[in-house]
């Protein structure tokens, strides 16, 4: 985002900048569940990438990068098109792997890409206006919790058609988090009737049907897959050095450990010194360093090291106007927690949308 906002500075120095993306817009995931719950409109949470790139004199290429040849310095797109480079920045984020999903499953929505949650919202509203449905969320982490809470928020006014919402959480819901956070999130969801199943993992997903490893099966109308994310597959496809999770291995300068002209940030990298959580907080902290280092690489000046910093503020949007907030030893839930998240997220979006 910071590099995009300063793209004109590269152009003013005589460099050609090409931005490749599968959509003319970039959707901010921190507000994705809130958009699903109708707290935000799709416009509130998106950034007009193509417009901002072209306005500053860059070139926007609509497409998906699938591979890079680092020796030929060429990026290959799904469309067959190629883009050559001197300096390359990878910001392709992460995706939800379609584990155990049979081909052609209908009415299934992944936690990412965020723009697909717009379709999920429309489909749920269409179904609940006709009948009572079951919504199943597969996954036991924060995005599962936020999606469950916000589908409740989306459908709360549908009276007798209010859906049954069920989380398939594997063996333990929110297992990565301390008990005090787990208790607050579970309490918030359970008091609204969300069912949390912790009897084991899902083995198979078919249209309107979920089967657990135990053989027990459940009917459903809508499925959300929120089983965690993996870095973009581009690096493995390209034979670039990757970390255990498949992310591009980068040094303290956010630079590939093997190719000094390749940089990256966010969910798609594997920070060699200290593997980082896949949270936007790190993508945001990396932003100014990545911008500085891309500029330094094209101008031949000094690179700046990235310091991941300490503990970060966590706020979950529970979908009913409340949040759960944790920072170090501070932990509370309620309206204030959501108001703080809403303030931070809107401020972040406004800062970058103002460039439009
Ligand atoms: C539902 C949900 C809620 C979340 N809420 C929070 C939160 O509240 N706070 C927080 O800190 N973190 C949150 N996260 C985590 C956060 O989303 C990520 O850590 C953050 O988005 C990473 O930023 P990024 O720029 O690396 O990737 P992304 O935000 O995923 O952006 C990647 C971009 O690259 C594009 N792209 C993908 N593949 C290609 C390709 N092959 N070629 C070209 N372009 C491509 C995508 O279209 C997208 O625009 C949430 C995640 C999810 C799934």
C-alpha cells in the first residue's frame, strides 16, 4: 500500500512501474468479515488499485502471476502474457487450500479472496429470505470465529428463518490462543446460538454435505472454508527458495536470500530470522521498509533492515457490534473493543482511499 501510494516517485525518477493484480481493486481483509455482516459496504473496504497506479503514471496489468523465471527476470501470467523486470516485489498474499473439497462443490465460500465474501453475503440473504438454512464454517481459528459472528449479524433480523450456524472446529476451537481469549470468543458465539463442534476434523466436503473423519455426516446449505492460509504458490512453482510454509524466504531487508532483485512482504514471505504470523499487522509494519528498499534497489542506495517489533494488538470483530481485544496483559470484550477496531480499520482505509 505504501509503495502504491508513492508510485509516482518511482515514475518521476524515470523508472517504469508495472503492477500485476487479478482485480482492479484490492480488498482489505481486516474488514472482510464486517462486510459479510453488512457493517461495511464493499466500497468501504476496497482500494482502487488500477486507478491509483494509472493516475500516478504506472501500468496496471489485470492478471494473475503464476510463475517467475528469476534468471530471465520474467513473470509469467495465467493468461500467457509475460512481464519482464529489473526489480520485483511480491505481495501476492495467501490463499485457503481447498483441502478435502470434492470438485464442483456448490455454495462453498473460502475466507479468501475477500471479494468472494460479497457473493456469499448475497447468496445467504437470498436463501434466508425464502427458508431456514444451515450455515457451516469449517475451521477453528480467528477467521472462522469472525465469519460465524458476522453471518449471525447478517441474518439476525430474519426471525424464524434465522439460520443455524455451526462451526466445525477440528479438535479445539481457537487452540492457538490462551484460555481467557478462547472463553470470551466461545461465550460470545454460544450465547447467540452458534454451535461449535470440537469432535474431530472434516474428511470430505461435497455440495450441501460435510463428513467428519469419524464418519458422522451433516447436511448444510452454505459452507465457508476457513482452515488457515498458505502463501501464494508462485514460489514453489518457480523453484525459488521457500520456507516450511511455502513462502518466499527473505532476509532482514525483505529481499530473497538467493536473488537480490526480488523483494516481498505480507503473507507470501517467510521471514528467515523469525517466521511471522500471517496477520496484516506485519504486512503493515513491513510497508515503509519494503517501499524504502524497492526505491534503494532501483536507485542504488542503502537498504534498510526490517524489525518485526513486539507484541501486537489483536481485536476480533464478533459481528454483533462487539469485539474481543487483547494487547499484552489487557483483555476485554464489548462495544468499546469493536469501536477501536472500526476506528483503526476505517482510518487505514481512508488514508489510502484518499489517494484515489
Ligand atoms: C477473514 C480474514 C480476516 C482477517 N482479519 C485480520 C485483522 O483483522 N487484522 C489483521 O492484522 N489481519 C487479519 N487477517 C490477516 C490478513 O488478511 C493478512 O495477514 C494480510 O491481508 C496480508 O496482506 P498481504 O498484502 O500480504 O496479502 P493480501 O491482503 O491477501 O493481498 C494479496 C493481494 O495479491 C493479489 N494476488 C493474489 N495472488 C496473486 C497472483 N498470483 N498474482 C497477482 N496478484 C495476486 C490478491 O488479489 C490481493 O489483492 C485476516 C485474514 C482473513 C482471511
